[in-house]
C-alpha cells in the first residue's frame, strides 16, 4: 500500500510536469497508469479529456468529459466533484454545440438526460446529439420502427410505462424543440390516442408532451378527435395562456403564470416609440410570434466573451475595459443574455428590439439568469438617437452586435449606417447577415408559398405548409427542412419561410458596402470547423482578408451555412 502511494505521487508529479511542458504523450502515459488504479476518480477523467482536447481528439475528449461528469454527478462528496461536473458539462456543451459528433457509446442516456435539464447549458445543443440515441436505443428503439398509430397504442399500455418514464425522453420533451419528422409523427399520434382515451392517461408523460407542443407553439397538425374538458388534455392542443385555464394542473399553472408575468413586464420596459414607418410590418410579425421561444442557454464564464473581441482586434485592450455594448435586434433575449453574462459585470449591455412581447420574454429570462448588467428597451435601429442617456453613452458603444436583424429591414445597409453612427472610436460591430447561396431552399419555399396564396399571419396556413413538406419525403424541400429546428415551431417556421421582409446577400456585396461605409473587415465569427479549414489553407494572419474569404467560399461552399457572421470596425 505504501509503495502504491509512493508510485501514485511519482505518477501525479510526472503528469503535472508533462502537462506544464506541453508533453502530451508523456502526460497521457502517466495518466493511463493512474486511471488503472483510480478509475473512479472524476478529476483524472477530466484531465484525460483535456489532453484529448489539446490533441484535437474531439471524440475522445467528449467520452472522457462524459465519464468525468457522470462520476462527479454520481459521487458529489468526492473532492471538487461539483466543480468537475460543471466544468465537464461546459466542455460537452461546447463540443456538441460546435461539432457534429455521434454520441452513441460516448455519452450514456442518463448523462444526456442530466445535461438537458441543466439551467446553464443550451438544451438544443444537447438535443441534436441526444435525439438519435433516444430513437435508436431501448426502451424507445422498437417504437420508432412501427407505424406511429401502432406505436402510440403500445406506448399507452402498461408495457409502455418504461418508455413513457424514460429520463432521456422526458428531458428531451420538456426542454428542447425536437426537429425530426419521425418524432413529430409519433408524438402527434400519442396525443391523439390520449385525447381519444381520456379516462386513463399517464400525467407524467402527458405533461411532457404538452410542454413539447408548447415549445413548438403547437406547430403540428390539429387534433383529429374532440378535446375533453380537462386542463392538461386541452394543453396538448392549445397554450393555456390563450384560454386562461383554471390552472389546476401544475404545468398549466406554470405557463399561465409566465404569460401573466410577461404581460406585466411590458409596462416596465423602456419604450422610445417613434418607429420608422417601414418598421411596422416587421414589428407586427414579432408581436404575433415572438421568436425564438427558448428555455435554456449555455452560460459563459464571466469575461470569456472578450476573447472574441481580442481575436477580431488584438490592439483593443478588451480585457480591462469597461465596455458599453449594444445588442441591436435582441428578439427574446437569448443572444443578449449570452453577451451580458459573457462580457462580465464590467460591461453595461443595452439590448433593443421592436417587439414588446419579445422583450417581455427577454426580461423574464433576464431576471431568471440574474443578468444585472443587461437593460432592455423597445427601439428601432433607425431611431437609436432617441434612447435615454442612461442607455446611450456619449462616446458611443464600444461593441455593437447585430445578428439576424439588418436583413429584415427595408434597407439593410441604411441600418448598418445607423449602427455605425453610434459606434465608439476603436469599437467593433458584429454582424449576422443571410447568405444567399445558403438559402436557396428558402427562396424556393417562399415562391411556393406565394403561389399557393398562403397567409403568413395565419397559423393554420403555416401548419398546412409544414404538412405538405413533412408528409412527402420526395418533396424537393423535404431534405433541407425536415431537420431544421426552426421548421418545428410556428414562430420559427414563420421566421424561416414566411417572413414579411428579408434580404439575402453575398461576400461581393458585403465587400462593396463595407468599402462604401468606410468599414474594415475584421474576420469571420463562424463555427470552429470553418475557421480551422480556413487556417489550414491560409496563414492565420489572413483571417481578416475578405478577398481570401471570397476565394475560400468559392472553393468550399459546403462549409458555410445560411448566415455570414463577421466583425467590422471603422
């Protein structure tokens, strides 16, 4: 025993020295010997994950972080177990949010379920990896091989209880929009079966179904059977907040309370008024369909977001500055909260949007996440001068982030010019603009919708078009839309395909407009896989060369998605 302790000390010293020296192969050797003796130590698995991460082995890193998370979660009394679990969860969230990784045999069902229910992780990032595990493995795998109606009948019997109470299934239903046509078909069949047999239903599973339909804003087809006089069963087809149910069911009570809180918050949010005339049509859409409805986000480490600024403009001394930040077009607040928390308490963040209902949702979430450095206001990008002095620093904003808003304005570049007018000297602007080449399927859908005479403000028309796509796997748009998360909610589908106003662009136009406005391109803020591919082909010092990005896109268009995200400065 004494000899083992001595050997452990030697090995741990070797591990620490090798890590400090960057000798990853030697560190890995020492670590493997330690794991043979202490395979239940979550700290060692976390170290193994970090080594794999530094070696570029994302699959190995994900598996080891999963082991560290599981062991730390199962044994919270171990030294530093809670901190290890938190750290491992953040790493897993980053990996699943930025890379496509098959999680089968890497993360357990219970680990995926636990990650989905954490308030400090974006459940959508976890869901993309968890859905295949859910539908391919027991106790659910067999149900997805049957016709939806047959599977639904079996699920509602006694034999289906294990599936109905499966922690992974319940976590997915309660926390994420499930972007999969087979999943939607089965869930709708389960709903119709429950409505047709109201005398004996499983409240746990039924509440999870109702929450899933609430998350999607009831985007699926209408029920084909009468709706019983029961609050929870009615919540399977309608938002309780719309009909003010009795609140006898805890889920209904929760949804009604959230709605009432948001209505009350509208009066507390600064409203500068006097929108530009052209803004009305877009505002009407988001008052009817606030977008997106979200329930969780990956909480960044305070100050971690400043690294993005340093990457775009190294000379900016971003780490120590008290920043004034503007989020222009914040919607329901997810991006704004990420920014406020990520820039840290030494940053004052102002987030604006044109929709009162979107801002009310954002304010409720702001209070939930205790983001005291975030202020919300209803304002038009073209009327920023009307913001009160407390929200509009005299020097201008050090950072302006506008992702997903300018392409919905009548004149995208007039919107950008308005933002530039409020940029501080030495400041940065992050932009997100629709990429024309990545949205050909959207253009096709919009033409089809117009030909069919469908009304974007009519929920039933949106549902009708969704069914046209989902019910025909051979439809030319099926492949492009069948796994798009936005397609699975009413607000998302409207924003994606039925928007009242949108404008796509390309890098040639962007280059010309930046030159016209006297702005300097400072680099892309794209997924890691894109940046890594660019650096593999070009010198890292060329990340701010827009002409090279034009060339790179022409050579590798498959790497780009539907939106350009990039930084500019004066």
